[in-house]
């Protein structure tokens, strides 16, 4: 079975959620057999996910039965779900019981609050290597999916578990959504090790979150940059969490200030702080910074995970071997997925990436061989003929004022979104000074909050 689940102690908990749900490794083995008896292989299943044991059990069992799941949020916008349904035509849904009741679909099987429903549609043709589907990071209204092949999540789980040194004694906190690539990888790498995961629906600001992880002795936490911004506001470094031994960050670039804050905290308290980096197209993680280097290599993503290779390419497609020279980051490894899908016919396409993925991120390597992300290849404006990085502009504002912000725009003007009206002129003056451009090149707008996806990443499309 997937991750050798059938070889784990059957009575050991695979997952516990904050709604009272529990799932053992033995129950996973049993459910796999149950679903195999009611569902043919190679069906396309839309899995509407919550951080609940029922959602997880269904996905793992369906994956092992060779059915192909598209992982989506159970809270997905109805219009987007309709677009995806019409585009790909799933033959089944694995969904929460209340949603199943509303759908009117034929019920096939029920387990721990989730229902397998039959839509009445014939499953589309699926490539024999296609194992699962995920939405691209930041998808809003687009049917663009990432096509995974067998071996992708397996190799990433194995290598990430090796990097972190996970054992069966871990109790990994799953705060990130399971349909988000980083959240799923945290789950998979713990299950590979035979550990227990703690599935949390309550958000970081809720007392229920902290009550749950304290009662269940959570040992490690993985967050995106926004998660760490929240933790910092909550004065996390002053909390008493004796069982928490590891902090990990991924899903985007953490500001140098926060990176140093948490690296220093971990070093002082005898804990570990891992900076990691990855993409949906690489089944989550592709690089990590060893925790012993966190305080001396602030902001670095480290080097490639086992079995992987990082490559910097210049604009002419030539590999950059010198240190401190920027180029586009490419990754080569067994966790690289097959490519994208935007229509039903794409589900029959073969491997288009062929084990190598161009991330679109600009990076450089220092003399110690550690990599640093410096921006996005396409996140640039050309103002008055000068190339201006939107990512770098965000970093300057966040570092200087300690506020949340987002930068967008076009080649006529940069638009800066902040949440503090009193800083409008100060922000404009700072960014004008740093870029050397006149202040009329910038427009500062004030919002109640910067819009974000469930993953914590900024929703730039909503900002226009």
C-alpha cells in the first residue's frame, strides 16, 4: 500500500482531528478494501477536502485503489466548482455529508462524515501514469491543474521524512489545508514515517487551535510566511510549548526579520527551524536549509532535497556555476510532476516536464552552495525604462514599516496596497527613494486586509 500503510502497527493513530475524529493505520487498510469493492479503478473523483479524518482516509484509499482524485477545498466557490465539473466531468465525488445531501447525487458509501457519491457521468480517459490532480497555487476561476504521476508524492514523502528525521513518535500539526501541496506533503511525510498527524480546522488566532495541539502534544509545525506573521503577532516565542521541537516554513519567502526571529528562537530554546521551498509542480518541497545553518544563512532556501538537483539558468539557457549571480531556478528530481491540464483531453497527456521543472523564480547561490530566492521572473514592472521588482518592493515596505502589503501594477504605475492609512505618504516616499523614481510612479491604496488564499499567499488577481 501507499507509504507501506499496511505494515504500520494497525492500532497506531494515523490521524486525529480537532472535531473529535480519529483514524488508525488499521482502519486505512480496511477502508482501502471497502472502496475497492464498490468503485472501479481509474475513475475521476473530485475530493472536497477539510482537515478531517474522513477527507484524508478517502483520498488515501482512493489513491491506493488507482482512482484519480482532484483535491479541492470543501469551501470552494460554487461557480469555480461548476467550471471544474463542466470542464473535467468527474464520475464520483468524495464529499462531506451535508454537501452530499445538497448535491442530489447517488450515495455509494459512507465513512466518518464523508460520502462517496456517483454523478452519473462516465469517467474521462486517464493516462495510465496519472495518479492525482491539484490546482495550481493561486487558482481562482481557472481550470488549470497540475498532473501528478505515480512516484511523485511517494518520493517527496520519503525524502522529506529523511531530511526532517521523522519517526513514528512524531505528532505533526496540520494547520495548512490538505488540498494545498505543502499541507499534503506534511501529511504524507509523517505517514511515511508511521507518525500521527493532528488535523486542525481552527485557525491560528483561535484559542481552540492552541488547546488542541497542547492536549495532543504536537511536536512540529509547518507554516507559510503569513502563518509566521500571525505567530509573531501572537507573541509565539513567549508561549510554553514543551513538546514542540520543530518549526518549518515553506510556501513562499519569509522576510529576513521574521526568518531571524524564529531561527534565533529555535537556537535559544533547543528547537529546530527548517526553511524549505517547493512548488505544486514538484509535489511540494524541492529544497531545505539545515536547521544548524538557519542563524548564519538568513533567508536561504538551502540546497536540494535528497535525489534532487538545483540548477540556475541564465537568459540564454546556459547553466550558471558562479556564486552570487542571479538566474532562473530549475529543479530536477523524481518528484517533478507530468505537466498541466486545462481541459479533459489533457488528462490523457504523458509526461511533459520529463523530470525537470523551471520554477519561474529568480535565485542566486552563495559561496557555501546555499540558494536564495530573490524574486519572480514575471513579477517585474518597467517604469520609465527601469526594471522594478514587485517582490523586492514588498520586502522593502514590510521590513521598514512592519506592515502587511502587496504590490501590483503595470508599466505606467505601481500600485501598493497597505492596511494602515496613516502610512500612505510614508510608504510612497520610501519606495520612491529606494527605486530612484518620482513619487507619481506609485499609487498607494488602503484596504482593511490584504486578500489571501487558503494557503496564505496573496490573491493578486483579486487586487486587479
